[in-house]
């Protein structure tokens, strides 16, 4: 399913919704901004991303993490 088909499906399903709380929650998600993430957290993520991109740190995929237990 491509992105246009996903959008069309969402639009069709929202048209069937009669629950006002659900619609409000959907609107909240659609209007969410990056301000939900504290600035200090963004800085930590940026630092980790730079270390990963420079090769200073490695990442493990989920299978590696699971197998380590």
C-alpha cells in the first residue's frame, strides 16, 4: 500500500468516526509539534547521532540486543 492509498484509507475511516474524543485525539496528533520534546532531550539525541555518523559509536540491531540476554 503506497502513501496515497494509506491517506485515502485514513480519510475514509475518519468519515465513519462518531466519537468526539477520538476525533479530538486525532487532531491533537496531527497538530503535534516538536515542542513536545524538551530541548535537553533534543541535544542528547543530536549528540548521539553525530557520534554514530562519525563512527565513534556503534548501534546494535534488535536481534543483537535480544540475543545478548
